[in-house]
C-alpha cells in the first residue's frame, strides 16, 4: 500500500512540476510578445527567478500587491529595458537607492502604499555620494542621474524628504507625490534637487512652515498640493518664486490660512498674476471637457 501511495504522490508531484514549467513558459512567451510582465497573480518571491531570467524582455513590470517585502539590488541589472515599474501596495520598508538611478530607461516608478521609511544607500550603509567633502550640494553636477519623470512615494512612513535625493540628479522629474507621510519640513535646496518639477503633492503631512529657500528655483512648478498639513502662513516671496504656479491646494491647514485663505493670499505680492494663471488654466480644462 505504501508503494501505491508513493507512486501516486510521485505522479502528483511530477504533474505539478510540469504545470509550473508550462505556466512559466507561457508567462515568458507573453512577456516576450508584449514586453509587459504582471506578477500580481504570482507571489513576488516566486516570480524573482523568472524576472531575472527574462528581465531583458520586460518594458513594463506590474508588481502591485504581490507580497513584496524587499527588492534585491541584484535584480536591477537584469531589467535594463524597464520603463515603468509599479511596486505599490506591498510590504516594503526600504528599497535600494539604486532603484532611482540604475535602470537607464525607467521613467515611471510607483512605490505608493508601502511602509517605506528610507532608502538603502549601498554597502555599509553609505550613500552613493558623488560629492567630495568640500563640494556644495547646491548647483552641483551629479554623476548619479535619475531617468525618472514620475515618482510616487505616497502613503509610506517617511518623516523627511529622503536625504539620498541629494546625491542623485533628477533633471527630468516632473511629478513627485509624497502625500500621506510624516514629513515635517522641506529641504532648503529642494528647487535645485528637482529643477523641472511641475507637480508636487505634499497632502497629509506634518508641515508647519515652508522655508523661503525650499521653493526657490521651482520655476516650472504648475501644481502644488499643501492641503491637510499644519501651515498657518506662507513665505512672503511665495508667488514671486513660483512664477508658473496655476493650482494651489491649502485646505485643512491652521489659523488664518485655513479660515480665509483667499483673503490672506490676496495680500501677498504676486497673487494677482497667480490668480490670472489659475483662472486661465481652469478655463482651459473646462473647455477641454466640453469638447
């Protein structure tokens, strides 16, 4: 009887292995044909060997809610052609800083709704710094350059804008979402960190003040979301520095800024020009929806 059971189990295991192999071949064929890999139906750890094996064929990688707890830095060298990467709704607590700059074609990275508190900064915990000890972080030429245009780190556990961003150039980044974290202040050189930024979302953080230097050099910023923070005022030069701003969200803050934001803002230099841009952008959106 024991031999019969062993035989049955052996046949069952062989069939399971054959089914798994067939599914892997089907997935790899589909990835090769479309360039799109989805591992949502396969757990992240189970998919890693296949991602390494067929990574060069992948342009878009969807791994949302796949149970990912880490991103092995060794995986990155096998994904040279990835353009879009979605790792949202997982259990990541840290990710390699190299994810921001090592994938040469990556323009969209979604890390929203994890538990990320920071970035792993290379072996030994040291940041991948390209600066000598006497170099200024302002106006620097970065040897580490990110290809990203779109980055979301919303709904994580960041208590500050990640310091590793200072060691990386973001010359193409246009959209940055840091909503739903615990960020208390912004870097004074944030404008030089993201020189082409057009949309910045800081909704639902713990910002109590905005330093005048934080918004300097943000000449391309069109949309700024500061709602649901603890702000009671804005820098006097706010609208002068943000000369392209068309949309500003301030609801759910404190003091006069919360009670009568329009009245407070209208007293600031540059508000009239901002309001004109805001109205023009709103009219354009309405016209687009009407056609």
